[in-house]
C-alpha cells in the first residue's frame, strides 16, 4: 500500500472518530498534507452528537449486552418493536425499539433513532425473542463540540468538488478510513487535481442532531458556507466505503440521496456520483467493532483512487 496506507492504519487505531478522536484524526490528516507539501484550510463549525451515558436491557430480569442508538433518554417498555437497522431510518417506526443489523452478528449501530433505542447482537436477539419480560432504559446526553472540514484545492471555481469523510462509528476502516485514504492518494498522485478541483474531507458525516437527516452534517455545513461552489461546479463526487469489493460510480437517485443528503438535492442530483465499494462487504461490519483493517482490500482502495482521478479528468 502507498504512503496513505499509514494514515489508513493510524485513523483506524484512533478507534471511534468522534469528539476528541475526531480532532486527533483532523490533526493526523493535516500533518500528512503538510508533509506532502499540499496546502489546505481547516474550517470549523459547532455540532452536537448523542453520547450514551448508560444503556440497560434486561430479559426476564437478566442484563444482556446492548448499546444505545438514539438521541433521547427513556424507556423501552417491551419487545413489541424489534426492527432491522438495515432499514432506512425514515422508513422505520418512530417508536422505542430494539434494533439489530441482520447482516452483522455483533452489535451494529447502523441507525440512530429519535425515540429510545438499543442495538443488540444476533445472540442477544435470540434471547430477547425467547424472553417473556423485556425492558430497556437509556440515558443519552447531547454533547457540543467544534467539528472540522479540511479543504484542499480550488475553492474559487472548481470544475469538480470531491467529498469524503474521516469520522466514524466504531473503528471505521471500511467506513470510511478507506475513502479518506483513496482521496489523499489521489491528491498525492495528481498535483493537477488541486488546480481545477476542490476536495472536502469532513470530520462530521456520521452523527449530528440535524433534522431530518442526522448524517451528512459536515457536508451541509460546507454547502451553507459556500453555496455557490456547489451550484457552479460541473460535477460532485462522493467517495465513501471503498475498502472492499468492486468499485463503481453510483448515480441511482435513491442511493445518492441517502448517502449525501444536501439541501437543494433535486437541483444538484444530476451532477452527483458516489464512488463506493461492495454493500455486501460493508453491511456485515457496518458501524461495528468488526470494521477493522482485517476487512480492507488494498486493491479496492487503489481502484477507487483511479476511478476518482478519471472522474476528475486526471
């Protein structure tokens, strides 16, 4: 793996890249850019994210493993609402719930919910289904901090704007240290990329208290600060989760809207493409402790870099 392999590993070693770890990830990326002689700017903005102070789930009086996946404190009174966290949040019932990622055997925080909720593993789900009395309770605090966007390249009149994110839920190798490494490799390989393109590396994609979408906040903060940049750009490329599988450019409207929820999407949608890897490879580790370097295929990241450069005419 090229030099960006080191930063990929370093990001994953930080663990969940939120709050202080997001700041450390920002510093690590900035140090990489400085060492490579690549000018950059750091934009900061206030944000709030949910932090669980406690999460308890009992089955017939016995505590079982769970993790809070919600924005509010409260009680989950029973097991009547058990849902798949692979289902888009907008299509999920707005009720206190117990959720599970059907593709991932361990606890996966695939979605966060507006009502009290906990994620469980497949093993715990089996116990919940068999139990007679199930009750959960969560305590969640909304924590404010200054998040970061790292901006590289032509901010005045870019033909292409490239977005990726380096924050994570869990270790986040696949999602999305892989995309960060692919974009940084493109900047190193092609100095000309900075001349007519703009790269935005965001530290606040995964979580926020924004409505209706809690994800994508860092991208929207950039859009709010520079609305003309996106309006005038010829194309917008989003690089996310390129750690494994065949790499492709996705333009399907439903997928793009879910991955990249900006304001004024109907106007921007025709010029947005998403460079991503295998969904089948991502979901078994998505937002879980399994998303480590062990799942990374270096060839996929290299293919993503190549496709990104071609998408930018390089």
